[in-house]
């Protein structure tokens, strides 16, 4: 492995670590600071979108509006903003706030490639590969162990939190698949994410403007919100793009497993989260299954 690829892998690991750290901050904001979901969701995507679009303006100038050149592109970017980003932000936040935690949300969200695979099999009527079946069984066993901690008679999180966690995984699948037509037209990923976040922020602000009924603004809240927006949304994405310049995308994607691992470790450190051996085994099974799925399909394409 040459130094260039090694640099790309290390950058991708850093990006995933920042996402995991942002997930932990998200748990702190939703539970410790008791920030209302609607206010948080009005702030995060809007400001993230504005910052990303300002970066795009410096890089591309007036070309940032080229994504609105035809009706099909407009529909695609709006659907991405509403279903790919808004649903993602909403489900992730409520999964944590309604009795879950960042680690559990990250694991459920990490199942997104599995949802993409299932969608491909159903809607494109493609036959699953043998490896797909093995991965599905392994992931289901793993997630069952995580959710029950080995006791099948009860869940370790509330049913509402589980529902939103599964929703977060589905939303992440939409986040990955909806912008593909725009990417095929060679639009910059940062431009697509910038407009998606901005549209998502506008949608949330139509329902609940961020300046109405604001929670008590404390230095801790400001720092936490800044960390979520800057580290988990902007900086991590920029570093991930940098990583893609040094290492192949299929190699970079395998480092996604660092995010749920980070959320688990930080949850234990900062929230005294209790984890038993069965739960750890389940988490390892899920991460291994999805990592194998990504690797297996890269090999199949080649």
C-alpha cells in the first residue's frame, strides 16, 4: 500500500471519527440540554447548508445555481433535501431523544447499505448474490443481539426509539441513492449536499422558524451545536472528499465503520453507557456484515 492510499484511509478514518463524535454531541444536546427537536432541526441543516453554499460560491461562482437548470434536476435536489436529508436529521434526533442513544442510532443507521440492497432487489428485480443472503442473516442476528443484549424477552431501547432508528437507516439509504442522477451529471458532491441541506433547513423553518420559542441559549449549547454543524456536517464531509482524492472510493467507504465504533466508545466514556459482551458481539457482527457487503459488491463489480 503506497503512502497516497494510506493518507486517504487515515483522512477517511478521521472523517468517520468526527461523525461519531458529532453523534455523541447530538445525544448531549437532545438529552442533557433538552433542546426541542423542531428548533434543533431548524438550525442544523439551514446553517450547514449556508456555510457549504458559501464555500461553493468561492469555488464555483455563479455555477452553484446550475443544479436548477432543468425540471428533472430541480425535482431530484428537492427530493434529496426533503427525503434524503430532512428525514435523516429528524429520525436520527428522535431516535436518541426518545429513549435511545448515539451508539444505537449509529448502528441502526449503519444498516443503510442493507436497505439499499433490499430496495435494489425489490424495485430493480435483481437476484441477490449468495454473499448478500449471508450478510443479511449475519446483520439481523447482530442487530437482534444489540437491541436485546441477549435477552429476547425485552428490548434495550424503547419501541419508539427503535422505530426512529430504523427510519434513520432508511433515510440514510435515501441520502445515498437520491443524489445519484445529479452525481452522474458531474455536479460537485459538496454542491449537492449544500443545496440539500439548505432546502432541508428551509422546510423545517417553514414549520418552525428558528427564532420562535428558542430554548435557553447557553455557552454549552452554542459549543455543542457548533460542533455538530461544523465537525459532523461540514468538516467531516470536506475531509471525506479529500480522502477520496488519495484513495479509491471503495476503500474509503470501508472506513464508515469507525463512526458507530466511535459513538460506542464515547457513549461509554461520557454517558456511562453499560455494554455487555453480547451487545459488543452483536455490534461487531453488524459492522463486519456491512463492511463485507461493501467489499463483496466492489469485488463483484470488478
